C-alpha cells in the first residue's frame, strides 16, 4: 500500500496553445526537479498524477500531468489524432522552459507516450508505459482487450452517439452517489486492485480524478475511444527510443497479452511483468520504482 499523502493543492494551470485552445495541467513532486510528463488514462484526468507527488519529491523529479483535449479542464480539439499530442507537449515544454523531459503513459495514456517516442525522440530523456493500451490494427491485438473495452471501442467506432449517452449516464450516477459508483467499480475488479484501492488516500485520489475528468463534458472521451480503435498513425516497430514497460499479470482491464505484444513490437523495449498486480494496483504499488527507473 502507498504511504503517501496527497498534494495539498493542485488546481489546474492553463497554457494557451497556438490554435487558441487551453491545455490544463498540474505539477507534482520537486518544483526544481528533472521533468517528466505524466499522461493519464481513459477516462482520466491530470489528478491521476497525484500519486506521483511524494515519490517524485524523494527522487528529485518534477511530474507535469496535463489533461488531454476534452478531458478535465482542457479544451476539446476537433478531429484530433494521437500524433497531434506530441506537438502540444513540445509547446508546453517550450513555455515552461524545458528542453529534455521524460514521458509516462498510464493505461489509455500509453499511445500518447509512444507517439512522443516516435515523433519527438530528440526531446525525450525516458519513456515509460504502465498497463498500456495497445494498437488495434495489428494481428492478435484484440486478444489482450477485455470484453468491456472491446465493446466500448466497437460502439465508439460504429455509433459514437451511443457511447456519448452511456458516458453521460455514468456522469449522472457519479454526481448523484459518488461513493456507490466507487463501490460498484471495486466490485468489478480483481483482488489486487480492490486491495490497492482500499487505501483511503488512494480512494480519495481516484474519486476526485473520476469527477474531474468530465469537467469539459464527454465529447473528448467519446472521440478518444474512437482513436483507440483506429490506426495510431505510426507503428511501434519504428520507435527507436528505449521504452520501459510495466504490466500486471492479474490485469483484467488490459490483459498482459497486450504488454507482451508491445514488448515484442518495440525494438528497444525493457518489459517487466509483475505477478499478482492488476490494472490499478501496479501503478499504486510501484510508482516509486517506475519513477526511479525513468529518472535521467
């Protein structure tokens, strides 16, 4: 279990991008530390980066956690593609006076970390993937996708308005009774995830991130699920930057088969598969180890 305390205040900061959009982020860890960008999952928000705060302070790292377009407090980007994200990150880094930086992709944030590894390798000091989503256009890709996620990707591709209605219902349920919504989540998870999420600090962090992700509505979430089901715009075999990958063998959300596929497809990938760790518990229980490995 984590021995952390949450960041006492992490209101969103915003940067105006060249096209006029606002991109929101929060920073954790050591304000003067080596920078690492943290890319949240789906659904998710910058607040998922909160659990990096204490480990990053101990390691002398500054973790910058942005909301993707249409998530949290970042503006929606019409017709965006996964390969647009590295441009946003380069601009944010420029505004913040950062030259080299690391990137971490958690779950649905993995494609964006890999997009940075592909498109802006000269800017990166390290790349990490935690329980990452894999591309859907390679042989056997669906073998590592849970039935629920496979259904959501299919709905988003064929009838996106249905996914929008489903997400709006989720938002209403969380607003009416957030505690019950959290208990329903726990009931659907394997034992390692239930144990990790029973920590009061972790519970608070997850519930706040879950509420914050829909501040900009659900349009960005529907669009991103469509992106997961389409080609990403690059193939993993073309990534030359070293990539570190962690995946839990007990992950029932994104099966470890996905991690194995990614580890084989990325030319310079160092993978670690952790027994008895699930989709949530791996990040919660091993974030210090992960940050330490990615420290420049």
